[in-house]
C-alpha cells in the first residue's frame, strides 16, 4: 500500500508476439511503467517495421478498448461508450502484474494481431534515463503491409523459398524486390531496432485519466484495498478499491521458486553438444561448405549438391536405423528422385540449424561455412542453447502439436510449459513419467468426457515434447509400449465428443496386456538439457540459482539467496561460503545483515540463525557476544538467541536475555506470515513454539504481548483471528494480548 502517494520509478519488460506466425515472430521491449499506451503503440510500430498508416486498437483482459480517440470516434468497435484515450492511459495501469496481457490490432483489414504480456517489473536506478529499448526477439520485420495479414505473410515467405519465384501472382513484385534486397526472414537486428527506439521519447500518461466505461475491477490476481487498509493508511490518498502497490524491490510474487542446481563442466557440455547427431551434422555441414556451395533461390543446396552432402556426410543416419535411408539401395533410389533439398528432413533440419545459427552464411548464391574446429567452447554452447530456446519459444506460442490451434493449442502450450518446469525441478538422473503425472490428476479430477480429453491431450503433449527435446539432446526419452499413439487417442476422443457416445466402444488406449505390465512414456533431463533449460529460464526472467554461486557473495546476498533452499542445499551452499572467509569475518557479515526492518530483514534473520548455529570457532563466538551487547535491534537478538543455545561456551549470555531474544525472534518470524495474511502458516509457526512446560498459558501470553517488536500487536491480532477454529479460548487470550500490546505502545 502506498505510504507517500508515490511509487518507485520502474520499467516494464514486455513480450510482444505477432499471432499466427510460425516460427513465431516476437519482440521483447522494455518501457517506463508510467509511459502511455500511445508510446507503446509507437514502439510496436518501430519494433515490427510497421509504417503507421492504418488504424489500431488495444484491448485489455476485460474487453476495454484504448486507442487514438480522435481517429476512432466515428467507428463502432463494440465498446459501448467508446474507447479510452491511449495517450492518457499509463502502461502500468493496464499491465499491473506479471502475466497481465493486452491485445494490439493494427490495420482492421489485415488484422495484424499482437499479444502483449508483462513478463516482469524492473526497478530503475534513481536518476537513470527513461528509455525504450529492445532486449530480445526472433525473426525479421514483416516485409510489407497490405498483403492479407499473417496468411499473406506466410504465402510471401513460401514464395521467397520457391525456386521458380512468384510468377505473375499477387505478390510477384514484392517477392522480386525482397530477393533483390537480400531479405532474410530469419534475421533479427536487435541493435538496429534499439537504435530506432532510442529516438522515441516515452511520454508519461496523464494521471487524471480513467479507464473507459465498464467495470473497473482489477485483474483477479491484484489485491484491492479494503476499508481496513484505508483506515491504516497514512498518506491520505488511498481509496477503497485501489490496487495495492506491490513495489519493485524483488522478483514478482508469481515467479516459480526453482531449486538450485549444479551444471556439468563446460568441456563436458561442449562434448555433449558435438555428440548430438543433429548438431554434429550441422557442424560438419558448415565445414563442408567452407569453400562455398551453390544454393537455390530458396536458400537451400542445389539438388546435386544435396545428394552429395547426404552421402558424403552420412546425413542419412539422422533418420535412424529403421528408416528406408538405412538401406543403400533404397537410399540411392530416394536420392536419385530428389527434386529439392527441402524434401529430405535429414538434410533440411541440420541445414537450417546451421544457417539460422550463423554457422553458414548465404551470399552471392552460395552458402559459406567455417571449419567445425573454429567453432568451439562457449560459442558451441550458446549456439545449442539458442536452438533449444527457439524450440521452447515456438512451443510456448503455438503449442506442441502440429496442426492443433485455438484453445487446444493453447492448452498444449500450457502443459508443455508445466512439464519444462517439472523436468528442471526434478533431481539429477530422475525420470519424469507421464503415467505418474496422469495418475495424480486422476486422483483429483472428476471423471468424464472432458477429463478424458484432458488426459489424452496431456499424453500427446508429453510425447511430442519428449521427442522434440530428445532430438536436440536435451532429454533422454523413452516411449511407452502402448498400442496406439497418444495423438490418435486425442483425435478419437474429439470425434466422439463431436457426436458419438464416449464409452460405447473399447478405449483406444486399451491393450491386451494388463495395465500393470505396460510402461508409459518417460523422460529425464541430460546434463546438457539442464544447462539449456536454465539458460532459457534465465532469459525469461525466472531466477534459476546455481549451487556455489554465493561463494564470493556478501552475507546479505547469501541470506537472501538461501531463502527456499532445502536443508541439504543450504548446508552445501554455506560450507562453500565459509571456505572463502574466516569464521570471525563470517560472523560479522551475518550479524550486520540482520539489522533492518520489514519482511526482507526478518527473513534474513531467520536464515542467519541457522547459519550462525554452526559456527563453533571461539573468535566467532566472541563476535556474537559483542553483538549481543549492542544496541542494534535484530542483530542483538540473533546474537543473544544463538549464544543462548550454548550455555557451555565461554561467551554465553544469561538465560533470561536469551529467552527474551528468542521471543522477539518468534514475533519477528511470525510477522512474515501475518503481513502476508497466511493464516495456516501463521498458526503452525506459533503452535510449534508455543508449549513450554515451565510456564502457565497466562505467563506465556504475558511474555508475548510485552515483546518490544514493531509487529507484536499485528501478529497477536491476526493470530487471534486465525486461531478461532483451532482453540477458541486461546484465540480469545490472543486478542486480549493484542489489545494490551497496542495500549503499551
């Protein structure tokens, strides 16, 4: 909640995808949160190469429209009282939290639809310049407007690759111009886009503006201020219903908390990349093209050279031992009938991997490559990780199943996204089994046609994701031994739901073998896959810690980083951190980090006690004794409580002081849950520390309300409410204690 009526300056990182493009054409932009939607319109025009000659419209998740009101006044867009003024609407007001979405349509004839997602909020250093910049993306700008939308774009790109050109068709002149200009649809010029964006001035929106007519309730995940919140406000500007200001000091609350991992040595990872058949083929193709090989207008090898490459480099092995290419006679027949290099996956896949990855450059009608030995070390890893990132980006936008669009396609994208997280979070060498995951949903789901469809959709997505990642060497994938493919099951269920009775015939997943004897699909990350997924997650703004990364960090960063670590992971990280400093220096740093107010400081103190408890060095204990006698709150309490657990130590403190410090830290720890309204965790944390045989309940309650902690009254009041359903008598005592704590202030 705002306390001074202002918020810290921040920037918003947006991912903007041009819907309907495959591979996806997208940009990642960063703009000031107070910039107007009009500024975002200007930025999109630059980032995608639009010319600005057509109308446009933003639509938020609640169906509210925003645009250039002067140009849209006489147009009925179905928004009742009209659209909001984009120049008077702040970007941060319509994209209030990570995951919030906007729709932007340019040209109401071609309907170029862009999906805009807020990925994260970034704090802007005080005094830093307000800028608009591009920090990522894929594919080149759309080459022209008025070509029939994404369908026309797909046709233009197909004609560009066709050896006989566009002829006299509707796009013939455009295709000829693009060829003459050397247009490369795979090229992405981030520096060029950023240079153009630098010429934009991010105009701040007028705060007097309100959203257009319709309800003004915020997104489901945004907490709105209540009457109680407003009663506690000191700024005098907050109103009931205003969104609570979450601040920008840390990562978004809804970012996943991933376990810290270890990565294999770089030399092992590089060797693993070269061991992936597809990438090995791409590297050998690049070396094979070192002197230049002739290519067609479609930027692929000429047929004769394609035949030579497949045989000489043994690319046919990519198809596997069971393929027709494995037989020399059948392979010779297939190569003889080859009319285009694009007709053979065993050549097409490694060729475009090498071209898109920069291993082969095309100029002057030839493809030019470099020696495979010149492409080594970190460059190889970046090349491989970029390919994995491209695959995951494409899956995230279009789904994991070819030919499935709309809501089903979106569902497969969500399923694949969840599976990527499960794979990354699984311990090393542990298989993720599709049957186990489906069994968990069966326990919680309601059986019926829709549930059967979801199960089939999950199975199909699991298999397709496994096959795609295995092709890149990111996972080991083992298909199940069912009789029917999961995609066939999915199609059967969809057909049944379209007009037939489900269950009227045996399930298409049925097998003659007992279910217990059949094994479903499963996959597990390879060391290379863990490296690639981590690189992708980091690029998406998801924190993905490494074990040992805090070895040289200061104590504050260590304590912040250890939040969410398991006990074993914490032990490993702390041991590495202590190896880099003396015990006395470690104690000084940890205690200094314990000072301060607020949830972050309280969380650090909770972790610091665990770390300090393991320090037995006499010099560290003397540091603790000195800190226990200081006037610094937090620091003093942690030191005294830690020494109180060691009555045998020379630097011990009196039991009464240690007990007082322990009560202060109890309230301190509970304040984390009280402030976040986490009633269940609040009650559990309290009850774990409540029973003390040497005191009566009333004595213990008297001790609690006398604790001189800023959050004592709040903690006791929220405990009084949370305990109503657990122990009514204790809840009543707690509410009384809260009143006493307020009165004693």
